[in-house]
C-alpha cells in the first residue's frame, strides 16, 4: 500500500463506518412501505430513507471533517463547495426505484474527491450483502476481497456491455456486432462497480447522470485498471459547478478506443 493510500486511509475508515450506519437506516425502512414522493417533474422518486440517510451522513462526515465540502443528491447544492480542496460526494440511495419496489439492487454511495479527482469511495449494498470500497493507491475491495486489476470474469471474446436504450438507438446496428448487450440494473453505481469487478466489460452511461452517481464507483475503476471517460475520451472531473454530465463510458483503458468508435461511427464522425 503506497503513501497515497495511507493519506486517505483515515477518510476511508470514516466513510465505511458512516456507510454502515446509513445502511442500517436503509434496511430499517426496506420493504416496510416507506413514504415516497417525486421530484424532477415526477420522474425521480425520493423516500424518507433517502432524507434520513442524507442527514446522518452529512452530520457524521462533516463533524469529523469540517474542512471538507459537501455535494449530495438530496441536499440543496451550493457553489460554496467549489472552494474546497476535498469534497464528499454522496447519493444516500442510488437505485431508489428498486429500493421502494423492494428489490435488492441499490446502494448507499459515498465518495471523496480531492482537486476534482476521486480518491476514496464506498458502496454499501446491504440487501445484496455487499460492501465495496477503494482508495487511491490502496486497491479496490468487495467484502474485504481485493479486486484484481484488468481481469474479466466473463472469459468471452465478445464484450459484455450495458447499453441504455437511448444510447443503443444512436448506434448503427452493425456497431453492436461483437458485443453482448446486457441488462445494467437500476443502480448506476453498482453497474460501474460491476465493470471494476470484471463482471461487465463496459457500461455506457446515458446523459444527465450526476457526480453523486459516479464518484465512489469511479475510485473502484481507477484501482482496477479501468476509466470513466466522456465521448471525447476525457477523464471524469468532479466538483464542477454543474454536477450533471453528458454521455460517459466506463471500461478498461484498452477497450475504450474501440467502444467510443462505435459512437463516433454511429454519429457519422
């Protein structure tokens, strides 16, 4: 474990403890018919658990790190965070639709970025019995088992890729030859984590995903030889004034050029 990992080990320990407490709150409401309301014109569900977890995480994390900034899906955003070198980026429940439906594919996502780069991340998925964690220079782990770098579990020549329908429609039919299009699941963070694990070879992320969907999982990618890039191949940068992003791709560094070329071909560039 390198010196950089040592630098963030205390932060990661704090994030793990806070995430476990948050997971306990989530499970106390899970399949208990929690109160739900909708935002973004009725498109995005929010449960009482989302709000309770957001309040807990903000209290615990900022009490321990008062000199860190804060960005959360369920908190009012402020440009105040832009002044901080280190910022917690949180999604109290990623995959709320699955959560309120009683399905297990959701997680508490807690990320830390420094100067716009993800340096520590935790995904707590208690309904799946999973804790994912990573820190810069210290490796990525699923339930304390280190994830190998650059390894695909599929063992197939064809790439297993999660492609949202709106992205697939922009590709020429022949662009998907050689790919196995697979279902991604309701939690974007867990989809990206599946790439870090090698369960998926790549995930296309449709436009309008936000930093809180990605910050924690992006640390897992970086520690396993993967990257999260935009359509031009640029790396994801965090704590921007607008947390929303355009189309993104999570994949191994080696697969990025051929996968981005599918989009470029489909767009006629």
